[in-house]
C-alpha cells in the first residue's frame, strides 16, 4: 500500500509513450523526436540517458521502452529487453518467417535456445522475481505460438520432456559458472 505522503507527492501523468528504439541509437529525429516533442520533453536528455542505459547491448538491437511523461515536462522511462520474436529469429538465424506458411518450416530451434532467451528475459522488470524454469515453461506456449506464425519449430514438443531438459540445462549452467 502507498502511504499518504507518497500519494500526495505523485506528479500527474500527461502521457505514457511506448516506442521501439535501436540500442544506442536514440536521436532527436523520428520516431523519438515527434513522440517526445509533443509533450515538450527534453529530447537530448532522453537520448543521452537511453544511449547510456543501452550501451551493454549490441548496436541496432530493438529495445522496447515505456516513457512516462509528467505534466511538469519531466519524464521517466523503463527499458525492456528485445522481444521474444527478435530473439527467436536470431536463434534460428532467419530474417523472416517461411514464405509458404503451413507448408514449409523455416527453421528449428532447440530447448537450449528457449532457456537462454528466458535467462535474458529474466532481467526484465516484470520477470525479475520469477525463476528461470517458470519463465521457460510459461513462455513455451508463447514461443510455440510465435514459432508457428513464423513457421519454425521447437524441439522437443513433449512438455514433460521439456521439464527434464530445462532441469538439466539449469544444472549445466550452474556447474559452468
């Protein structure tokens, strides 16, 4: 619960802006400039902060950001890791899905790829308190749906076998560290 002091000191929110910006590539040009400019936010301060926060990622990695603009022309933003679809395309080594959906499979990824993606997604603010196994297992359906739309496949398909593989992968990664 929020205290009365916290409630009274909250700043009124003017807007919530969601953008996808390449890591280290925020410039006061479109799409960032027009999106922030209409709320009179300091573009250069945002670009500088965003580029500093995303310097650990490879350049041109698409980063999802949520910017909260306040009525006093200040802002806060949250940087999320790239989307699962982007990671799946990178793991599969493809640019696009199949040219003939339903007929041709574009590629196949293994459960180790899913586990590695889950390790990265665990750093997201909304997943940081979940275990890797639960992220992997709960995300499996999301992965399978994304892969189906891209006409790629996930090996193995059996969920019980997936749990066993995830446990083995978890133990392997712990022994390597």
